[in-house]
């Protein structure tokens, strides 16, 4: 994991007690690894993060697993997991049993949330016994996607559609 | 007599519990620490259904000796009663949780409970070589402790989803 410590922010952060520091992880579009930041609290933390990351103005910052991009840092928070992406929503196409269902998600949503949708009443309405065996897997991959990964990790800039297979392949330990 | 200095397993766990992912999970309300008396850690995890309308809380007791080389031993726990609750039936939880919380004995034992039956859990990982079959679910020493917490959060969210579906039926 890369740690980014912007010089100007660090000078301020270094003078402050640790409780005034906001620590942030940021996952960029198309990347699985996170960049970490330590920034002084109190000011506009989100703007400071954007400066530290040299984010282009059109890039959005989401809190992990949330639907809407942030316009400011959630109040009172000292630790944040963020996702940067150019799109407010991306399309996920899930293939299962000769059918494809699609839904738009924020790129900050986790694979687990997509799986919840895919097995649920808005997706393929799987019986709970089958749902317990379900995983999402990239086409031609050998192992299921990590459930805590955010879907933006698999969608670099310019890519707004993710195709995954819902598999019931027995990954259980019978 | 002075207390013994924390060992490397206790220090590693403490450092990872002070990491961004774990602390953010606390601030987001996904999990909370009820007790930390190394190697014992008791946590409450609050999952939610897909539409974020219903939550379900589960408590777990973890034994983290040997961390991170050894994955934690994890069992469901009732912190108020101070004991492991009975395994759920199909009328109380979805099939995935019934399987995860079933009574089973660890390899080489005829009496010792094996813990949460999932590939990331200490004794389940070696049962029939499960960890090797599911590298995406298996604990590795280069993973962060929040990986375990996310797996517990998934279980609580599965319970919330199941409860929401029953309520809507």
C-alpha cells in the first residue's frame, strides 16, 4: 500500500495531536491497492485530499459502499475509505443461466453489495440455499472476486460497464 | 511485578486494529469492540440488507494468539450471557449462516468445537484443505485484520437480507 504524505499538509499535520489527524485510504479507478493519506483535521479535508492526490476536477470521491459522491467529509470522522472515479454510476451486467441482468451502482459499491442484489428479488431471485453458494467471478477467472473489493477497482477510467458471471460452482467445503 | 510486554502477535493485532480500515469500520457503525483482553477479542458486527432498510447484529469471540501467522479462532458469542449461543436452525437464519454456525469438531478432535465454518477461520481453513480451495476467502498473513471483520460483516448482512426477505414475503 502506498502512503502519500503531501509536504504542505504534513508540515501542518506534524504539529497536531493525533486526534486532529484524519487518515484516509483512497482506491483509484481500475486499482485494487489503496493510497493512504494523513491530513490535518478541521479544515476542508476533502479538498485537502484532492490536492494531495492531484485529482482532476471532474473526478468524484465516494465513501466506500455509499451511493453518492461526497461534497464534503462526513462530520466527526477521523478515518475514511474513499473511492475516486469519473462516473457517478457504472453498469454491472451479471450473467447467470443464459440470462443477463444489469443494474447501475456507484463505483464505490462493494462486490458483496452487487452479489446481494444479484441473488435478491431485484436480481435472479435465487432460493436461499442457492444464494448461499453464489459468488461473482470475472469471465474466465479461476477464483471469485473478493467480496470487499469495490467495483470501481475493476473499471479503469473510460470503462463504465462491468460484466461478471454469477457462479454456483461449489466453492463450499463439502 | 511488572506486566509482561505484549508479544508480536498482540502488537500486530493492536496495530491493525488502529489501521484505517478497522477504525473506519468502527466509525461507520459496522463493528464495535466489546472486549479486548489479548488474545481474546469480542466484537459486535452490524450488517444491513441490500436496500439498507434492515440491520442485523451478531457478536463474535475471537482468539488471536499467533496472529497474523495463524488466523484467529472465531466463534459466535453472546456477550451478555458470556457463552456461545446455540446453532441457528433454518427457521432462524439463511442456509449460509446455518452452515457457518453449525456444530462441528475440529480435525483431530471428537469433542472440541471447530469455530465458524468458513475458509478464513483457524480450524475450518485446514478442514479438507479448504483454504487452498478458496484463496479468495482464506486468511493469509499479508492480509489485514479488517479482512476478518469484513467476513463477519458479510455474515451479519446475509442475516439482514434474509430477515428483510421474510418480512416482505
